C-alpha cells in the first residue's frame, strides 16, 4: 500500500525507525490542499502537520510503499483513530503519474499553532532529502517556529 507523508515522516530516518521495510516511491504533490499545523504535541513541543482542503493550493510530500504491519505501527504512532484518521487521496509524482495513497488527516483539528524548531527542521530535512521543489522548501523555511 502507498502512504503519502507530508510531515515528519517524510524524513527517511524518522520513517525507517517506525517502518524499517518501507520503500521510497516518489516525491509527489497533493492538489487542492494546504499544510497546516494544529493542536499541541507534547512530544514535538508545538503544532503538528495536518492537511486541509484548499482549492488552488498544493502540499508536497513523499510516497512510501509500506506493508499492513507498517501501517499498524504508523497507526499507533499517529494516534489513529483518536488524533488522526486515514484519508484516501490521489497524488501526482513529478513524472505525472497518479498514485492512490492514504494520508493521515486530523480527526478534530485544534487551533493552529506554530511547530517547534526541531519539528520544522525535520520537515525541511525530509523535503530536501527527497528533492521537493525549491519553492516548497522555501515555504517550509518561512514557517515561524515556536521559540
């Protein structure tokens, strides 16, 4: 199955710690959604990534191929179904291929809150490592973290 990561799980070491057999498939774009940061994660010390429908906007991320066992581990890590729900989506790879995947979307988004510096750096590291667009990396870098 294909999993679209747009937050900390874009970063290879972070994801492989949870899902050691995961395989990188493609850098991809989710149309008509935007990246937001909701709630307050005690683990990360700030807001955590979420996607929200927004016509005309895009979210870039990483498609991983994972097993059912991997998904169960991710579900536990992501707090499924209390914190995040599965969202069936279609993303487009850089080569124009459409990929059906699932992503995590917050069940009950809290108020928006800036991410911690550590969490933001993990998103940037994952984006750079997988060749997301310079514009998207610039966007991630422009996010003001909690101090």
